[in-house]
C-alpha cells in the first residue's frame, strides 16, 4: 500500500511539472515566428546556442550530459538528430522510495540543477532530479541560426515527444 502511495505521489509530481512546462511551451509558441527572428542576432555560434534572456543561476553548471534527440519525430524517413543537454542529480536519490522530479527549463538557456525548492524537496523526499534543456535553446539548438526554415521543427508536438523520449531513456 505504501508503494502505491509513493508511486501515485511521483506520478502527480511529474504530471504537475510537465503540465506547467506544456502550458509555458504553448504560450511561447503562440507568439509569431517573427519574435524568434528578432532574436536571431543573439545566437552564440561558439556554443551553438540561442540565448533569449539571462541564463538561470544553477549549482552544477558544468555537470551536463548529452542525449541524441531526433530532430523531427514525425518524419519516419528522417534520421537527423541533434544533441540535447540534460543533467542528473542523484545526490539524494533513494531508489526504492524516492520520487523522480523532471525539471524542464523552458524557453531559454538552461544551466543545470537549480539551487532552490526542487533540490530542497528532493533532499527531504530522497528524490532524483532530471533536468532537460528545451530544444532550440541554450546549447541544445540543432541549428546555428534561427532562420525561418530552421524553425520548422520547433513545435509543441516535437517538444512533447522530446520529453517522452527523455523520460523513457532515463
């Protein structure tokens, strides 16, 4: 019975985090492509990253890893991939009882693991934290510029499938 309660709690936490991220993604996508074109000059080609605003402050900035993510999840003929950046914090993880927190950085550069309520909560509950940088932002940009043709894969549908794939391989 206790395992069922823990499993239900984990599902609720993951669903809440994902719902918040999806709402943010939908609201961001409602803006025009022109908004992205206006920011094309802030592409940092050294990092292959798009910087739309100030990067968030994080504790373990250099401890990221890479996931080979499919560029277009809906074209079965396409095998193009890009590198999507992610972080894992196992420092408080209690595998048999702790929840898994999935933190999605949203539309901006991600710096890794937050030094905030998420790590405090993971510490209290013995949780594992997974952090995923949104495709097209930060160092997870599949292209070196934000021209309109290169933005065709920046869709809510592809972003959601990115999350699903990340969740499965983790």
